[in-house]
């Protein structure tokens, strides 16, 4: 995955240095991307059951408030916990995609839209920020 390549080869100290995006470190960005993959799993499963997904504006006061809450929630995870969680959650996303009927993956489906927003259109934004920080 291009996102993982953006931080490949960095030392543990590099991964923990703040300032990559605002005050976030690479570790914080990995935790953030994982949070959105967790959201993907939760919401895509709800869609498969025919349920509506709650709106972030109603439930959390908006996406920025949700991101701040999740950053606070994950701030005490160690680097190894964040890396392990990212690998596990990403593998679960891949397994879910491989298991759904083809019609859910149609480019115009709500399922595909949610998948795109939370994953493969989200990764490049953060990979680019990490590369810019690394001056690659």
C-alpha cells in the first residue's frame, strides 16, 4: 500500500516526532487512518445488514470533533500497538471487500462510496503529507 510506503524505513523516533500534519506524528497519522478503517468496517457491516449509518454531525458534532475524540482516545497507545492495530484492521477491511457480493462494489453504490471515502481516497492525502515532511 502506498500509505505504508510513505513511512517505510523511518526509525521509531522518526515515527514519533510531531509536526508531520499540525501536531500529529506519523504514529498519530497511522492511528488516524486506522480509525477510519475501523469506521469503514462498522459502517459497511451496517450497510450489509440494511441499516443506515449515523451522521457524524449528529453523533459527534462533526468529523473534526470525531477526529479529535479518536486522537485523544488513541494517544496512549504505543507505537507497536498502533502498527499492530493498523495491520490487523487493514487485513479485516481486505477480507470484508473480498467477501461481499459484486454489486456492492459497483462504483455508484453507497457501499463503494463509503469504502472510497474512508480508505483508498483517504490514504493518499496522508501519504503525501508524510512524504512532504520527509522531503521525498
